[in-house]
C-alpha cells in the first residue's frame, strides 16, 4: 500500500461553556500538505487549498522526470511542467 504523512491546518480554538470553558476536542481541519509514496513507489508532495482540495503536486513521472502538476478544484491535472522531459 501507500505511505502518507499529512500536515493539517491548525484548528480554531473553540471553547464550550458546557465543558467548563475548555477547548472543544476533535475540531476537523483541512489537510494542507501531504507527502506520499504510492504503492508503485511514485513519490508526491501535494499542496491543498483552504477547502482541502489538492491544487499543486510535485511528483516524478513514470519515465523518471521531475514534474509539477497543477490541479483544478475537481482534482484533475490541468497543466504539467516537466522541463527535463522535453530535452533531447
């Protein structure tokens, strides 16, 4: 399987009077960065927007070239920069 490490956005500090004005635990936040090595060995670093949607990914192509992928809000790659792939 894949291995991932994620960094989430810091949660807002919400205090609840019913808890003696203590912080509310388990506040969900967006994942802003994710470092992954896929099951096939492909590494990637993904940066997400505030709505938890990946928008930029640094990866290595199947041919071994470094690439920057730009994603739209639906998670589809809309542009890829892999300068080394264009060299003779």
